[in-house]
């Protein structure tokens, strides 16, 4: 049985995936920019530890969904380089998963920041 990579090597492989997604996926970069704005707003509004935890988990789920979508697209493109209806379904569903998570993230942002923006 082949030897498993070390923990450090595993982190390096994972970081390569993050770098690939950042370089090649426009939406990943958009999520990164929005995350930076959310962090700045959180600092400005002095969020509680609980609010920071909710924001961190929400951001992690959005990036996770985007990374899984990117991985699925790569596998589908490799296996089915020509158009195939089922390949389209797989890609569309993966993109929809990202959309659902992103909309949930917007809801979290509204719940945390809107009361502060309205002075409450």
C-alpha cells in the first residue's frame, strides 16, 4: 500500500487547490473580495465573538462550496470533454449549490449587519 503523504504535504496540496481556484475562478475572487469587506465591516462594528464565529463558519462554507464546484467541474471536463447532457446537469447542480450557500451567506450578513446599519 502506498505511503500517505505527511500532514505538511497534505496542507501543501490543499493550498495548491486554493491557489488554483483563486487564479482560475472569478467567483472565488469575488467571494474573497466580499470576505475582506465583511471583515472590515465586522471590525468597524465591533462584532461579538459569537457573531465572528457565525461569520467565519459562513465564509468557510462558501469557500468550501466554491472549491467543491471547481473540483467537480475539473473532473467533469476531464471525463467528458465534449458536451453531454449529464455533464451539464452535474455542473449546473454544483453551481446551484454554491448559489444556495452564497444566498445563505447574504442572509447571515443581513441578520448581523442590517440592525447596525439601521442604528439598532
